[in-house]
C-alpha cells in the first residue's frame, strides 16, 4: 500500500492546552481523506503540521516518505495548502492572480500558461476571470482559490474547510471540482470540515476528531452501518455521547 501521509502519535501543545493528543492515521495515495469534527477539535492544527507550518511537540508525520520536520523544504515541493481564511489579491483579476501564483512554480512561459489554463478549467469562472477579485462573491473567490490549490497537480492538496460559508450552488461546485479532479489526476486530497454531510459525499475515509483525539475512523459508509445511523452527524453524536 502506497501512503501519501503517515502520522504517528502526533502531539501539539500550546502552553497548557493540548490541541492534538497522540493522533495516528494513514492516508493512501489517490484518496480523499477527511479530518472532521467541531470547531476546536484540532483539525486545522493537524493540517498546519502536515503542511510544515507548525512543528509537532512530539510524534512524527511523513508525506510520501518525507519527514515534515526534517525535510520540510522537500515536502513543500509536493503539496499545496489552502487555509480556510485564504484570500486573493483584491485588485488583481482572476487571470492576473493565477499567473502571479503560477510563477512561484516555474519561470517557463509555456508551463505558466499551461498551469493558468488548467486553473481556468478547474474554476469554471469563464469570462469572470477577466474581472478583479474584489468584484467576486465569496463562492467565486473560493472556486478561484481551490483552482489555485489544484492547478499544479500537487501530489497532496490540503484543503481547510473548502466550502465553508458558501451557498448551496457554490458549495456544490467546489465539492464537484475536488471529487472530479482526484478521479482525473494522480492527486491525494486531505481536507478538514465540520460539515459531516459534505464529507460523506467527498471522502473515501474519515477520522472524527474531538478534543484533539481521533475517536473513530473509517469510510463514511462503513461507519454509518457500524453505528446504525443515517449519516455521519448521527455517528459523531453517538460516539461522543450526545445521542
């Protein structure tokens, strides 16, 4: 089995607060894996550690065999990270923003254009890419940013709450982008979400987090069957004792 991510007993301590409490999980190459749970469960902290933006207090994380602590520069070459609070430059058009970001990956003019064309296709924004980002709705901005995260065909794309706060149609489009892109390309996706119904649609496997710990892990379908529930929200409520 080829692993995209392997986390072993990851702990993150912020003063007296233990944000992550010995998290261990594996993500297979080519799957969409979800870290889900309520706000404050530790999802974003884990994503930042995998992205090399935070150091773990203890434990290890490997991305395609590379240790995120010891080989951070190599890990950054093979992943992209889209934070929940990410934004585009307001006064740049969609096209200008994508071109600006593409130049961080290559100086080859032809390759830059290929990357931009790929992003345009992913976003589905069409002629609106000519307009400045400040004229975009929240959903349009998110589609642009998801396209930016996927346009270089990273080995691992890390997406923090990719459809958070979007209306039904934009959220549907973002989810469809992610699901179709993984099918068409050799990309592994790790995403976080507190929207468990969204995750049912997207993810091959999920880990439910609560207070920095994984309380249950598996495929959405298997978890729903195992706990005799109708959806993941009910599973979570049941395993943490709310139901």
